[in-house]
C-alpha cells in the first residue's frame, strides 16, 4: 500500500529519512550522530525502508556490493509481508540495470556505511521475526521538561531536561543508552543481569545501586550515591567508584584512566529539586546548562565574560530569578532583549 500524502504521521518517517540522508553526506559525522542514526533505524521497519528507498535512488549507493548482493527489494518485500505497517517499494524503485541508474553522485563514506547498516538492519529484522529487535523503548524530554520512569525490572529513572534515553529491559537484558542529557538511576537488584548505561564516552555497569549520569560538552560525568559501579571508557581498564565519588570521561581521553574524585552529591542531584548549583565553573558552561531549562535563552557576546568563573546556586524554573542571581553573583548586567532572550554583559 502507499502512504496518503495528507497523513502527516505517515509522512514523518519519510521526512526523517531525508534529513538523515542529507546529514550523513557531510564530511564530518560525529560518533553521537552515528549512534542516534542506528537507534532511529531500530525504532521502526518503516525507517529502514524509507532510508533504503533513498539509497536506491542514489545511483552510486545502489551499485554497492553490500546492497546489490543483499537483494534489498526482496528483503523489504519479505519484511512488508511480515509487518503490516511497512510500505511496499514503489515500482520505479525496483532494481534498475547499471546503465539505467542515475549518474554517479559524490557521497561520503558515512552515507555508504549508513546504507550498509540499513541493509544489515533488514536482515536482523527478518532473522528476529520482525518484532524482536524492537524491544527498545525511547524517551525524550524537551526544554524544561523532566520525567520519572519505571522500567520493566523495577528500576527507576529520573530523566532531566533535554535528554534522550533508550532502554532495552527484559528477562535477559538491562541495557540503557543515554545519548545526551542527564539521568538519576535507582537500579533494582538482579545479580544475574548487570544493569548497563552506555553513553558516547563510557559504559557504566551496576547490579543494584543509585548513581547520576550527565552527558554534556563531549564528556560523561558519573557520580555514585549508593552501592558500587564500574565505569569504562572506550578503551582502557574499568574504574570502580565508591559512594560519594564521581569521575569524568571525556571524548578526547576516553582511552585513558580517569581518576575518581570526591563528589558534592547535594550539587549533583540538585536538579531533581529544580535547583542548579555550580562551584567555580566557566560562565559559558553555566549558561549552556541553564538554557536547557528555559525557553528564554541567555546569550553572551563578550568572550572575556564567557570565560569568567563563578559559583552560583539558583532555581532552574525561572529566567528572571536566574538573571537576578547571576547579576548578584558576578557583578554583570543582565538585560532582556525584545525577542525574549537575555543578554549578559559587563557593567559599563
């Protein structure tokens, strides 16, 4: 069947596929984007088909051995029969002889890899009986939005603002992916099935404990409240945290052994009470974090102001309160602009 053009929900996967197709043609595609793309593929068979539909239209990708030899049209036809919400390939997308393909267009290695991954996803879907790969639940929060989640194993998650989390939890697996944002985990005890949280920089493993994970600025910060967790970067030996300790794993040093340090747990978990506490932090970093909570962003034009270090404690749900606290703590001037944004500048 074909999607009706006046059905926005049916058109959404096609639009998303086009956005991914364009994004993956860039020369620089971050590891985080690659992970998000893979998660998007797994979310629905329709996503896989729509991306491959575009790949079939791109002549150079259609000629790849990985795609040509996989017989993509047959795979998708089989998948369509097994899953009602998968659209049939349109007739004009059926495999064309090489001579009839569009002229070769330049595409990045990321786009090629993405197309091959989509083919692999089709194979995985068919091998798992279509539905098996879609055990993952996806959660997102918007600006200023926080959510409380209870997983199938009884574990509890507080999800902070502007966060993206995927959870695969069943009788044999407890895997979480936090691509961006922050979450406080209270893990149900199950020694036979470790609870793992994956971020772009690290993997955190626990069997029954409470810990906070913050992903921002190209780094992962893990703070342990109770129990014990093992933190591992992309390479290198794991690091065990004790209660009251925290560790930072950065992208550029993901293979080195980071050292645990004492954590201010009151500051770490203040966000759950709608408060933010910063001690001797660059103002630009403070502003970036607060802007996750407010639809009235704060902006800095002066580079010298951006690098100032401040200590501040304030409520996160009021731009006016934050502006007043900022002015009092740093001696800066905070002026609201006609568009609603707040400009931070030095006193003249």
